[in-house]
C-alpha cells in the first residue's frame, strides 16, 4: 500500500498545507492501488493506458465530496465504502453504461425465431414460464427489448406461455433509470416506428415504456464478480451478458462465464457482445450459428 497512513485517520500530516485535488495528478502508485481495488471488487481491469480515464472519473467524485486527494477518497472507500453507500457511487463513476433498444438485432431475431420456440417445446402445464436474464443490463433497454418482442411475436402464438426477464447491473443509478422506464431519443434510435408507436408513450420526460412490458421485467443491483450473489441466480433459459466481459481480464471473464453457465438450465443459451468471444475463456458451451450471430449453448 503506497498511501500515507496519516490520511487513514483523516488527519493531514500538516494541516496548514492545503491543496486542491484538481491540481493533483494521480501517481503511478495511486493508480496501482486504485485499479487493484476496483479489479478485486468488480472484475473490471483498467489497462496501463487507462490511467487518465480512471483519474478523471474519480476526480469528479472527489470534487463533489470536497476531498483533497485520491488517497483520501481511497481511504473513504476502503474503510467506509459499504457503510455510507460510497461504493455505489464509485461503481457509478467507473462503469460505462452505453446501451440502446434493439442493439444487437440478430441476437433478438435468433431468440424469437429459433430459441424460444425450442424452449417452449420443453414447457408443460406446470412449468409455463420462460426466464431470461439480462446480466449487466445497464438502464434496461436490452431487457425491455426482449420483453416487447416476446409480447409481440411469441405471446400471440403461445398465449399460455409467460416470460420473466431479470435485469441486473452493478451500477445503482442505471438500475433506477431502468425501473423508471423512460428513455431519451438516443435509446430509441434503433427502434422501428412500429414498436415505438405500440410500446412507448411520448411524455414530456421522454419515451415511456408500456406498463404491461414493464411488469414483465424486474431489475436489481448485482455484481457479476460477487460469487455469493451469482449463485443465487438460477434456472434461466437464456442469458444475455453483452458488452461487459470486454472490461474484465481473462481471470474474471472465466469466473463470470462459469457462473453464467451454472445459472443456465440444461440446453440454455448464452449471448455475449458482438465484439466479444469465449475463445480461450470456456469450452463448456457448444457454439450454435444463427443468421449473422452465434449463441453459446449449455451442453
Ligand atoms: C456497456 S454496458 C452494456 C449494456 C447492455 N448489456 C448492452 O449490451 O447494451 C456495460 C454494463 O456493465 C455493467 N457492469 C460493469 N461491471 C459490472 C459488474 N462487475 N457486475 C455487473 N455489472 C457490471 C456496467 O455498469 C454497465 O451498465
């Protein structure tokens, strides 16, 4: 640990010296300490060339809290982070939450035209519910896309079948947005006029998702790097875990993918991001090709 212990006690060595965190650059030692802490807690690995990014993101929070240094903020997180919710704000500033409705259309097409009809064949009069997990859901666009496509394209053909979508993310702010279900133009830019008209109400605050679709999706905070929380996620027919593994190193990718495997029912499917691969990460899945995309099937 490279930081001065006096800061742990919140007492500067010399109280007369005051300095603004704005003028401080993050030292290499401080960067090492921060990225190890973030990695150990979230699986997110900041590469050597991402120091400036982490520095500027932490700086925002440091300024907001009127703290004096990266060291002071680190000690606040390390010793009180769980007590005062500050850890949640740390996760808020270090995560990238880019997402939008219908982001990876070929995956949703594969889900609707191939996978769900296959899953429905295995359903019975006592088990009529399909369970889908949008892991690292960000503000919910992926989870709601699945729900509205199901409602539009599957439900009329199989009225007895129910769908439950669970959306989870480490960032409490995006989960709040997801639960609210109101979106700006950016989020709906890939949404067809048909779906927009049928499933969204234009309000002064933005495009509000239809209450029926909203009721099909539940959101909660969950850290993919938390093994205990991950073990509580079971019996999913399909999991979407897209555009998050890209922020992890190989070890945390392997650990997360193993948990996702365990969370799937036999023959369940995993979808990851367009630019991501399980090559070198897991051999447990069978690769299944669909038009313009692939899925990973639990054997
Ligand atoms: C780029 S968004 C992807 C959203 C959506 N899956 C998509 O593909 O459009 C990545 C999300 O992963 C979340 N995330 C990062 N690390 C995480 C972790 N350890 N556990 C859970 N979510 C995490 C971030 O908060 C962010 O919302």
